[in-house]
C-alpha cells in the first residue's frame, strides 16, 4: 500500500 | 502599467490549456523579468511553475510588479476567441481591476479586445530548492504523453525507473499489467526524436498517472520533455518554450507505507 505525498512535505514556504 | 505583445499569441492559449485542468484560480506575476505563475492544485500534490522571459516578447513593459489574479478557465475561454495566427497584446493598469487581451489578425483587418475581471487570490508560494537530480531523461513529449495515456488503461499509478539501460514505466491494475521501456538514442537529423538519459544513480519512484496525464496537456508547447527525478523528491516534468522560458510541473511521489 502507498499513500500520496503532499508537496509541503518536500518544499518549504518561500 | 503592464503591456506585453506576443506575435505568436497562440502560445499563451496553449499555456492556459496546459494549466486550467490542474489549477482553477491563480496569480500571474508580472515584473521586468517577465510573466510568471506558480500555483498548486487544490490537493497540494502537484505544482505548476511557468515563466516567460520579458525578452521573449516583441514588446514588454512593466513599470511596477503586478500580481494578476484570474480564473484560468475564464482566461482560457477568452483566448479561445483568438485566431490561430493572431498577434496578442495584454494590458493592465497598475491599480486596475481587469486585464485586456487584444487580438490582431495577421493582415490587421480584424482587431478585437476582451476584458477579463481580476480577482484577489491568496496563493501559497513554495520555495523550490535548486537540486542536482539523480536522473534526468529528455524524450519526445508526444512519446511521454502516449505512455502516460496507454498505461492509464491498466492502472492508476506508474513506477518510473531509470537505469543505465533506459527508463521503464510500469503499472498494474485489476485487468493486468504493462511496462514500457524507452532506451536512449541520438538522432542527429531529428534532435526532437532523441532520448537522452543522464543518470548519476538509478532511481525509481511511483506517481499518480492522473497528474502526469494533466501535465501532458503541455505537449503542443514543446517537442521534447525533460523528466528529473531524485529519491524521495517530487518529479519535475519540464517543457521548454523556445526562446521564451518553460512550464514545469512538480509532482509529489507516492510513499510506500
């Protein structure tokens, strides 16, 4: 089973 | 005052068509460097980063930085009213609440202008670090679009695995499974058909095909697509727009539980 990652887990705010 | 003239107006229509299914409302950022957009889809799984440099326009004037919030769907509808060979000019006042699109036919016999109301949009901007990716694949954009479409008939996700032998796209679903392997090859006469794999180390990541199929809407913008991957990082799918800039899509990977 796999879950969809979200971009905030990889990239921080500006 | 913002004013930008593009002889190949159809380019902006193709751009809107490659974004509107992923993002509803977004801010176009106008500055002296150019015309840009960064926006995430509503589920924050994918991100679009589009940039057209000011020197790629036939005329570009931007007195002060301007953020134009628009419904991408409505802007796309307006751009559908432009002829394929029309010259496009965008105009907006610094404190205005609308943007005007002027279409001029190639023979100057028909001139039309459409005004689109601007919206206030709170957009979350993410900082995307410069990354040396483990593997970068350049391949024909139409081939990438076909693979994503074909694999969608079998499954919902694709495993993209880059090795020195090539790049393998794999999926499985209720009715069966499918694999497509593309090998690197050069073509001096037709550089748009070549496949170039630049690999520092093998990498394999799983992505939702639904998003990749949305990214492939940018296929008419470029003959080639560049796919960059590193372990546990979002993939970048980039289409270069000749002499102007690029549209890049970022997609977070599926994470094994």
